[in-house]
C-alpha cells in the first residue's frame, strides 16, 4: 500500500514521537546477539528520518536510551554508546544535506565523554538547518525532567522571579526541556508493548497513541506513513462532543 500518497500534507502532525522498541527480540529471531538488533535499528532510524523529511514533518522525537536502560548488562550499554558515537559522526553530513537540525533531551552529561562531545558537535553543525528537527531522547526520564522542572520553578518562586499565581500549564511547558518543542500529536510504539516507559509523560497528555507489533528494525518510513494516515482518520475531541467539532 502506498501510504505516502494517502497523507494529507496540509494536516500533518507537527510532532511525531517514537518509542523504538524490539531490537533485542529482532536479534533473537535472527539468532544473533542483541547488538545486531540495535545495529539494524539504526537503519530504521535512517529510513524514518528520511521519510519525515520527505513529507515535511517539523519535529520527530526518537526515544533512543532511557535512564532505566543504564541498568542493562554493561556490554550492551557500552555497545549502544559506541553505536551512538559511530552513527552520529557518520550521519552528520547527511543531516546537513537534508536540512535536519539535531536536538537532544535527557541527561546528555551522563553519557560517556566521547558521546557527549560527538552530540554537541553534531548539534552545533546542524543548528542553522530549517527542515526537520530531529530530537534524540538520550538518558531520558520523563519523571526526572518533571522533577528538575519543579525544582527550577520552586527556585524562581523563592527568589521572587515568578509569583505562585503565575504557575500554570504554559509556564510548566516553558520550564521543561521541551520548552521550544510543541507537544507530540502522535506517539508511536513498536514491538507490541503497550506502555509509555517514562517517556514525555506531561507532553503526551493529549497525544494520539499508535501501537504496532512490528519490531523496530522492521519499521521503515512506510510504517511511519501508515501511522500518520491512521492518525489523520481520528477525531481529536479534546473533551468535546463530535457534534461540537463538526458544527
Ligand atoms: C529498543 O529495543 C532499544 C533500546 C531500548 C535501547 P530493546 O533493546 O528494548 O529490544 P527488546 O525490547 O529487548 O526486544
Ligand atoms: C523503552 O524501551 C526505552 C527506549 C525505547 C529507549 P525499553 O525496552 O527500555 O522499555 P521497557 O523496559 O520494555 O518498558
Ligand atoms: Mg525493549
């Protein structure tokens, strides 16, 4: 099915976020070590980023490594970090060619020094690009992000920079790491798991959720297009009635 041609480009979601899951199971299915799955997962990232650029998506956030993922076996964590460095340094010229700006959320400073350096370099090199904003969530925990936000707000209140009455939805948005990024309209999770795993809890309050059984390394831009077509068929009511929306 040619899902791309079915997309209504005048009503694209402004931000799609993806929980890329299933690399390990994919490797197991191929009788290979888990890192083989992660390596093939990079090909899916490439395809999806390309697809996002093709349709003119503004924001794509990819959950690449959670705070909880630090608890995996050391060999896997090390291999993932190496893969991250290698991928970023290899792909940065392609990102520039495709006018993609790289951003990150998460505790980047907790990554190995060379990862952090490579990421900062790539962000700097792509900062003037005006096409797709590719946001990598790395060492990311939504609860930690919220804790940090609460602390920062409390500090500014205690220093009388803001008043208690000024605290509202929008102010909280502005203190989050995602301050400059609109909330995702669509959240995709692969691999048949139906959970959020500490990802963008505040930001997905009204996101449309899309779950697919496909394991991440099998996911391509066509699957992204299919998810967007599915999203565009939904009625987003935001608490109202269907009649209110159509009148
Ligand atoms: C997602 O795939 C990649 C990361 C979380 C880094 P997994 O590695 O979680 O794959 P499964 O869930 O074990 O199949
Ligand atoms: C979520 O996947 C994190 C990323 C995709 C980076 P996990 O595989 O770590 O999630 P759980 O442990 O199954 O919830
Ligand atoms: Mg997983």
